[in-house]
């Protein structure tokens, strides 16, 4: 998240050289807790609905409540190392089986069935999974929960279940050196370095590409989950729909007019064209849909002085 | 500064032999006289250091000093009674506090940080009207509040840039108090000339620059110097209890200050005492610690030191941070072992020396080669001088100090290399660096400075070169902030198109600086060569002066070669 905030910050500081943002990447729960304790002016999170604040935190943003807005989407791909093979299709059930070592060979009949015409090697499947990036783990387990049916019984988690082998956090990823390896990575790491699998969404296979993810975003619905809480859905029929959703959380009111003005200014910069372009260039993130962006801008513009 | 000269004259005559009753009376009279001259000397030095360091405070743009925003925020928080760390205030990037917005937002001044080619003119104004309280972040949240309580006071009655300049100047005066006390104490050493001269060498541009910002690092450096000088003089004059009262007070005040500055300061204090003790035999040490003034001072110091330790323990048990420090604050290197960190630090031992001389700003503004060369020349002489001492054990304290400068930072860095990476900077070593140079002076203290004409000429050349080097360092750093350091020389643009101007303007600061340096050099020269003057007026002015004062010129024209004489 640091990269995203830095990218937005650059967009904000351009026309406002006398401002600064201090951001600590301590995780969404810590950020929301700090917001509730009035120890920060905004927070970032990937799953705002799932965070339970400590009892001592008090009500988030007082009576006026918070604004919870999807501000960026970071595509997540399934990267693999199979020399000479550029396109593999995997559905959620197969993926879950590979992670849990129920499917152990790349030429398993279930995989071959999804890849007619492709010759897959008789190589061991070597999942290279890490708990280092909890947001990615969360997004992938959410995808498996929604699409894999009974094949994934662990729900949405930020850490891989015990049935999955996890790599040592401190070691760098070894996908380059592991033939048969399989890893879930965000777009920033994948770049053009790794081959990625096409995944199945609602019965349709979608390839991993920024354009495909943008199509899923643009076709996805913008829903209002409550006053000031927007949700950006991804349409798997229209495009690749596996991404980490990054939300920014503001208060609707701040106790000081200057603070409210600064937060509103910063929020508008996040959703500005420059802010979103910076997020794409520096953090490989994609913007929410036009509709979501417009609604978010409107909500952020109304941040005002109040009781917080 | 004239007190320095007079006292030196007295001290040089001391020989350390047992005193008769008459001698005792003489000693009492001398002590009373030297006490007055010592007080005068202290205030003269305090004035000089305060002015010099304050010029650096004005010449350095606000927040162009290592970690200054974090320490400024801490100071503003402490004077607003936010002293300890409360639950829910500690995060990966630091402690959250509530301070005036113009202070909380000081990070906005960073546009020229790590960019030596960029003028400080890019930084926005610090708005004095932004006095509403908001969230500020400081990485110094767990530091002892003592220094910050003093330095933060102006933020209660001033706002904007004036408040921060005032905070800097309070810090500069605090630093100056200990530097002046250290020099004053050292002037009472039985053979003070070489130690005082090498202590003057240790006052590098970096030490003076460091005193100018809001950061307890400067106080730590000065207090270590004062504690060491006071302790050495205390041991050296154990038979003259009243005469060493200022030294005793200096040691006590500096020790309490060090214990209440930073955690690592306690280690410097321990080093100071070990080095000091290494210079003397057991008999002298026992005599010093039988002195009732010393015992009273120890009794007064212990509670202060205990308070400092108690604070450290309190902060070790403070509410835990909600996250780990992000990259930038720490830079761990996976796979590096502590022993590799230790050896790497030994390997970098001489690499830190340019930082002792001057790498200003956020370690982004290294002084030019000519300044570095001049100080390296002096430092090498200082480091080699103790090799002339026989027997070598007379210089045991110096060798211990040198070993500590090599090993102590390596140990401290090695123990955090796995979690934080290589975080050590040369300025952290400055307390020990100064102790090493003064130790070299003490070890070589029995060498007598030749009073020959040739020696005076050499002394004159070196001191004038020191004035030039100090002034060039000051002007160069002003250039760095006024127009930026480019590949092509751009001194002239400082006049034609300055991108930034310090308060009073850079020409006025430069003139004031060169005058102060010349004054310091003049008195140092008089101290090394009693009765001689650094520079004489041109003949026609001198004649007019003689007519006015009715005094003949005493110093013959310099000639001949340098002479060194050892009484060992």
C-alpha cells in the first residue's frame, strides 16, 4: 500500500507543495483502529467490512460515520514456470487442488481437460506460496471461496491454511529457478517476467492482462453498501476478475475546518486523473470504474468540519 | 579568551610536586584567581560558541538537518505535556502526537533533501498562522524528554519559522554551554597547551554544524566532551580540591545530561570514565575519589543517572508499536549476520572520517576536498603524536580511546544489522572521535610547544589556514542551499541569482563567521604562543596604534624553523 499512497501523494503535492502525508503501512486493521482513536486522518484497507475494531476504539468517525471508498485495484495473477508453455487455463477447483497438493502433476487429467490442444509436461506441481503479502492471499482465497465450491473449504483468510505449504517469509521468491513452480503474485511483480494462467470466472476463462481487468472493472457494478460506503464489483463475464481491492477510509467530518479541507483535497487527488495515473505507473494499480470514481469524488468533496 | 591565556601561563608552571605550607597558601591564592579567570573564560567561550553555532543555525535551512522534523515535533509535544508513549499512539513509522500544524507539517520542507543540486528555495514557507493542533509523527517518541522540554519552549510563545529558529538557538546555546565548560576545564589541566589545541582540532565544521539543529545528537557530543575534560582535570588535580570545583561541576552536569539524552549516551559516558582512568595510576584515582567535593558530586550525579536509566526502562516497557518500521526508517539486509556487520564496520573505520569533518544536511552535502584535506592533515598529526610518548603506557588512555572508536560502534551496529540494516553514521561516533583527539593531546601533553620564531610562523600559517577552512566550509554549505552544488562552479550565481537566502542574507553571515573564526584563531594563537599576536596591523596603522597606546611592538619578525622539545 505504501507505493499507492506515495503515488497519490505525488499527485497531491504537485499543485500543493506545502503539504505532506505521513503513512505507516501497518495493515488495514491498525489503520481503522487509529482512525477510530483519532490518531490518523485516513486509513487504507482491503477488506473494510471484515475488520472488527477493538472495543476501546470507540465508534469510527463519531456520529457522522466514515467514508469507505474503493480507490485502486491491483490485479493478481497465477504465475507459473513451464518452459515453452505460454498459455495455461486453470479453474478455481484445479487451483485449490494444486495448492493443497491434491493435484501434483502438470499433466493431471483435470488440467489436461481444461487445456485441449496443449501438451503439458509430466512435471511436479510446486506451489510457491507465501504469507508475505496478506492482501494477495485474501484476494485469492476469496476467489477460491466463490468459484471452487466444495474444493476450497477454508473460506477467506489472510494467511494460507495448514493444508498449504508456505515458504519462508524472509526468502525471496524462487519461481525463476523452480521448473513446475506456481505462485500467486500481484501485477507489479509479474510485469512481463512470468507466464500467467487464464482463470475461470462464472464459467468463462479470462486471460490475465490490464485491459482484461479494466474491462471487468468497468462492467462491474458500483453499489452503495451504506451511507458513505461504496463497493466496486468486478464482472467475470467481461474480464479477468481477480484483484486486490484497495479502499481508503475517511471520516465525513473532522473537528477542524483546515483538517477537513486538507483531507478533502487529498481525497480528491486520490480519485483525480493524475492520482490514478500515478497509481498505475508507480504501483501497477488500476482505477475503479468511472461511475465509482465520480461517486467517490462527490462524497469526498463533502467532507466538512464537524464533531468527528 | 584572555583568561585562557592567563591560566595557561599559570598551569604550565605546575610540576605536581608535594606542596609546602607556603606553597599551599600560594596555591589557594592562585586557585581563587584562576577561579575568577576560569569563570570569565567560560563565559567568553560560551559567547563565542553560541555565536558561531547560531550562525550555522541561521545558515542551514529549517529541516535541512538530520532527522530535524522528528525531533522538532517531539520537542513541541513534550512542552505540551505529551511526554510518555500512550496505548494506541505507537505505529510503524513513529509515535503520534498532537502539535501545532506548522510543526506537524515540517516534512513538507523536504524538496531539497538528498538533492544537493537543489536550492532550498524550493521549500514552501512555514505558515505561522497554522497553530491549530493536529497529528504529528516522530521517530524520537521514546527519547528522554529533558532536552526537548528546554528546546521546545519557544513553540509555546512563538509560531512559524521564528519559533523553530528560536528552538535551534536554544539547542545551540545548550551545546555551547558544554563545549565551553569542556574547554574551560581542559585549560586547568597541568599541561593544557597540546590538549587544548587538539580539542580545537576536534571542533570540526561538522561539530559546529551539528550543534545548530534540533537534535540531541549535538548535546550528546558536547556533553561527552565536557564530561571527559572535566574528569581528566579532576584526576589531574586531585591535590587541589577547590581548584577543580568547576571541573567537578562539569563532570556531574555532563554525566547527568548524558544519562538523560539518548540510550547510547550512557555508553559514551562509560567510555569517558574508562579512558580517563586509563591515563592515571591507582594512587591518583583513589586520591581524587577521596576528595569530599568529588564525593558530593557523585552523590548528586547518581540520582540524575538513575533517572536516565529509569526512563530507558520505562520506554522499554512502553506500549508496543502497532507495526514494524517501514523501509527507509530501517533497511534490513536479509542474510547478513552480526559478525559480518561487525567486520564491515571495522572495514569502514576510516570511511567515517569525512563525516567527522563535514557531511552536512541529510548526509547529502560533503564538504569540498580542500577542507577535508586540511582536517585530515591535522587529524593524522593528532593520531600519530602519541607515538612520540615514552613509555607507551603513558598513552594507555589514548590507545583505549582509539580502540573504542574502532570497536564500540562496530558492536552497536552489529547487534542491529539483522533487523535494521546498516544504520550507523559518522556523526554518531563524534563523541568518541573528540575523546580520541583530546586523549592524544593528553598523551602528548608533556611535549612543549616551541616558542621559537619558526614555530610561531608555522602556528600562524596553520591557524590562518584553519580560519580559511572553516570559512570555506561555511560558505560552501551556504552555496549548497542558496544555489545548489552543480557540476560547474556556480559561486557567482550566489550573488547574481540566489535561489534562497538565510535570515540576514548569506553575505552578512559569511562576514560574521569569518570575524568570529579570526577572533577564535587570535586567542588560540596567544594561548599557544604567550605574548605573541596572530596578525599585526600594517605598519602605518601600527604606528598610529603605538602613538595612541604608547606601547612598543614586542614580537620580532618570524624566522627560522620549528622546534619540538620533550621533557619526558
